[in-house]
C-alpha cells in the first residue's frame, strides 16, 4: 500500500508540475497581453485621431500628406501629434536638425521600423542601426563616392537613355499613343539600379518584354510593407502573418520571389567571379561572405534607387508640362553648355547646368520621393520647439509638408520657381534640415549625387528631342500608399517629336 502511494505520488509529480507551469505561463501571457493592450492607445476621440481612423480627411484632401500639411500649417510650432499612432510629426527645421544630427543617438530607426520592413529588407542598410549600419554605410559610401563607380553609373544611365528610353518615346510619338510615364520611368530606373547594383540587366524597358518578375514582386512587397506602417497597431498584420492570410500571404509570396531571384544573381556572380567587376554587389562580395546578408544589402539598394528616381522624374515632367517656360529655359541652357556634336552630356557639362540643377531641386522640394520618414525615440526627449517626446514613440519629419510651409519657404512656397535656388545664375544650396529631401545628418542619402545625375541626364536626353505633355486634366497629383511617393493612377502623357 505504502509502495502504491509512493508510486502514485512519483508519477503524478511531473503532471502536477506541468499543469502548474502551464497555468502560470497562461496567466502570465494573458496578463502581459492585457498590459500591452492597455498601454497601446488604440482609440482616441480627439478630432485629428477620429479623422485619421475614419479617413474623414479624405473628404477634403486628396492625399494623406496634404492633410498633414494642413494640420502642420495650423500648428504654431510646426509639430503635431497623432495619438493613435503615438506619432509626433514635425516640419520644423530645428527639430529636424535635432533628431537627425544633434541627438542622432536618440532617434534610431528602432525596432518597430525594422520589424515592419524586416521581412523585405532583412539586415540591409535601410533597416539597421549600430554596428551593422556603420559597416554598410562605410562600405557603401566608399563605393558610391568613388570616381570609377560614378563613371560606371553614368555610362549605364546614358546607355539606357539612348538605346532604350529614347527609342521607346520615338515609337510612342510615331504612333501618337497615350502612355503611363510613371511606369516607363520605373522600368528605366529599375534597369539602371539592377545593372548598377548587380551587373544584371532585367531589360524592363524592352518594348517586347513584360516587367521582370523581380520588379513586380518588389513592387508588391514594398506596397504591403508600407501599409503595415500605416496601421494603428502592428497586432493586425502580425496576426495575419502568423496565419499566413490576406495581404501577408501575398507579401510572403512576393518576398520568396525576391529571395529566389537575388540568390540566383548572387550565385551566378560567385561562379563567374567578382573581383574585377565594378557593380556594387561584386564590390560588397569582396568583404562579405554570407549570402543572406548580401541579399539584404542588395534589396536595400533596389528600394533606394528605383522608385525614388522614378518618382522624381515623373513629377518633374508633370511640372514641365504645366510650366513650359521652364522647359524653354532648360533647353537654352543645354544648347549653351553642351557640345552640339555630342550625343551625351559629360560630367563637366552636367555640372555647369545650374538652371537644370535648380529645376531638379525645386521639383524635389515640392514632390519629395520620400514624403515623410520616421525614427523611434530611444529615450524621453524635448524637441527644440518644446514638444515632448516619450520613449518608444515614433517621430516623423515631413519633407512634403515642409515644401508647402510659408514659414520655411516664404509666401510663394507653393509656386514652382527654380529661380529661388539661383543667385546671379549660380546654384546655391540650402541647409539639409530645411530641405531634408535626402534626409540629413549622419544618415544622409548615399545615392544623392547619383540620383541627381540620373535625373539630369534624363532631362537633357529627352527635352532635346521631345515635348512630353500630360494627357487630360491632371491638375493635382494623387499619391497611393507606398514606401516612396507613387501616383495612384500613374501619369498619362503624350509625346511629340521636336
Ligand atoms: C531622388 C532620389 C532619391 C531620394 C529623394 C533619396 C532619399 C533618401 C532618404 C530620404 C533617405 C533616408 C531614408 C531613411 O533613413 O529612412 C535615403 C537613404 C539612402 N539612400 Fe537615397 N534617395 C534617392 C536615391 C538614391 C539612390 C539612387 C541610391 C543608391 C544607388 C540611394 C541610396 C541610399 C542609401 C544607401 C541610403 C541609406 C543611408 C543610411 O541609412 O545610412 N538613394 N535616401
């Protein structure tokens, strides 16, 4: 009997411990979950949050950024707070200098951002802080500022313009076709960034070929990732991801395509050798071995270099179509500076085109390809305008709104006026914190010079031959959700040969 009791006791101890452990874990999890929920501000009755949640703002404004501009304009400090997003948004240059430079250490990308973009960008430069960011930044800046790499990029860009973009537009002008300029510019910049980053030509701008699988998958993945960031709570997309349903299922599929294709490109590059090649991937491969890391680096460059340039160019041609006197002035400058016997403008000639440079800067002031950009506060802080920032909250600077602020750019801030950048015909730049289109401070865009050069080469290459005119009544530009500004319905244009 004593033996039976002791046996029963011995057998039941593990079960009891297990049950206790399970119950404790369950209670602890529920308790933690409730604390988590209670800390999140999922609901707020103030009129701004109410308008955000119900999307009431859309009755009055065509773009979310226009509504933010309106709110920021009304704010005496140029800073607002959206409670449901726990998001401080500012267009105050002093605040921007504070977060991007003075207190850079307190405003990293942060965990929430890297979780949102982690599936697509992994540990690529856009998505990391600290040591990994430092390493990639040093490597990439060595590459992107080297004269060899810049000349290599210029060669690629000019070849793409003259062998693809120009023939493409000739065929459209001949057939008097209406087409989507945004789509063409995306194909153009995707070809360029792939050739430049991987030494691989996806041939997106070939008349006969459909958009590459990689371009389409990358598009889907960045759109869905951007939508994650707009959600008041990450819980919704995390649950969808856990059960692999809806948009999260699509995201997973798109990322699989991106992964497979980038893996193939990396393997191929390893097989054919990389030490003597000029593309960015080959250069990174000399110091990085791990395939996943290489893939992540490459994905960040795809994101950085494709849609940003395409968005800038699309808006530039929309503005030129509406301001034809500006187009004439560019043409005059090109005629004056460029050797008429040459097909392409040289580095030196591009540098001498101050008016063209002013046109590009002015376009990006009004239509920045990255309309807003967020960081997460590491610790509590007070911004120079007195706004209190709590630890863990999102802090966003808003270049789109800044370009429309009288207190930043004067009473003609909404006018497209390249002359504001010129003094006696010479281009004069502005503080990066008044013009954070390429960000500013320690994480300033590494592709800035390359992007400006690409945009200017396209303008020179096209306006010597064509007039590009917006079709129909496109009075305002309507943007859809995305990591970079993209026109919801594209930009339909006609092209005429000069
Ligand atoms: C008009 C075109 C472009 C604009 C407006 C632009 C703007 C920006 C902005 C706002 C950031 C900061 C993003 C953030 O930290 O969240 C950034 C970062 C970056 N950009 Fe660009 N960009 C452009 C083109 C390019 C191109 C063509 C490349 C490369 C080939 C490039 C490479 C990078 C890289 C590597 C970073 C990350 C820098 C870092 O985190 O240290 N960008 N860019």
